[in-house]
C-alpha cells in the first residue's frame, strides 16, 4: 500500500474574499508544490480549515487536487469530520475519486473514551477496501482527545488498512511508543510539528506533514535530501532556517499568515473562512518584511 513520507504538505484551501473555495488557485497551488519537489500532498486537514468547509466543498477540493496531481505524488485526503456519517461519506468519496489514501483526525471537542475511539476507527476501516490506506491523526491540543497507545496497538493489529499515524503534539516519548507499537507491522509515523522534522526522521519517522511547507517547501525538501544523503550538519542548519520561517508564519496559528505569504509568492490563496479574520494591512506589511529578510539568507534554494 502507498504511504506518506518525506515532505508531505498540508495544503491550505484557497478561497475568494467572500469565503467561497477557489478551485483555479487550488490547481495552481497543487502544481506549485509538486514542481517544488514535495513528496506527498495532504489537503483538507487543519491547515486546510477542514471543519469550516461543507461536505460538498471538501469533495470539490479533494477532486481538484487529485485530478491536478495526476499521480505525480501521493495524495492523501483528510476526511475527519464533526460527525461519523460525514467522515464515512468523505472517506468513500476520497476512495471513489482516486485518492491514494486518507487521514482521519480523532473525534473532537466531545470527550471520547478508548472504547469509543477504537469503534470509530474500526467503523471507518471496515467501510473501505482492505488495501486502501488509512492514517490515524492525533492532535490532542486542539481535538481534546488523544489516541492512547492501547487503542493504536489494537487498531494496527486488527485492521490491515490502518497503516500509519500523524501525531501533531510535540511529545517524542509518545511518538517513540507509537513507533514501537507498529514496528512489527511496519506502521508509518509522521510528525505534524514542522520544527521537529529532522529529529523525527532521526528517531525513525517517515517524515513530516507540514503546513509551513505549503508556503515555502524549499527548506523542507532540502532537509529531507540532506538527511537522505547523510549530510547531517547541513540538515541541522536547514532545520534551523526552517524554524525561523515557522516563527515568522506563526506556525499556522492563523492561516491568514500562510495565505498572505502565498500571495507574496504569486499564489492567490485569498481569505480565511469566517469566523476567523484575515490579518490587517500593518501585520501583512511586517510579515512581508520578515519574509524578505529570511529569503535573502536562503536565496541559494528559493
């Protein structure tokens, strides 16, 4: 089965000023990222403002990315939703639309115990072919629910299409346990923390699912190349520069920073969807100034 690896880019969802999705710019962004050398695409996750989109909008974005990518890179569609029926509908659609796999965030907001968590993922797994890859997605700082080690062990032991996990909390002890739990079945694990890309590779993860790489994929692509070439000192310096960029872009705390930075690069990603607001003109001016400073250092790659 296909999997996520290397630089997997968590894509923003381009929108018009009125909040409608922008499919033309979604195509532009998809080609831009592939041309820059990212390994996989992961639309409609946290970076893609997933819960602010309707099921119909999410289907349109998924189809657009899949059709534009044309199998040049692996495309895994995030399908986790606020209720199980929507998740199942989006999962079935991703399969039918030709995705290479899906990611599914844990239930959110409402407390979920281990029995409920396992039942949720079991239902999704059983609804899809056994050879269609599923990644668990744990982001407990936002969802309010964590994937415990016993649940992960049970899921990867029982369901062959659950092949990996994206873990977006910076807890390397838990990541180590996830890796240990899946070692016999060669379970794939990726960090969702951009600043931990290199150390995650060193501990055995397959890569990063990175939001910042949607704006500036270059340093992340170069980190992965340097690591594969065993140029560790170079990789460390590149990670240091990526960390500066992560700080400038506020780590994705407000997707407007990503979208304004993409506009600076020629991709009209537009506005964020309400109730979030776009950053103001002064903030945008300061953002561009900081990006110019950073880019002058990194011009060898940009």
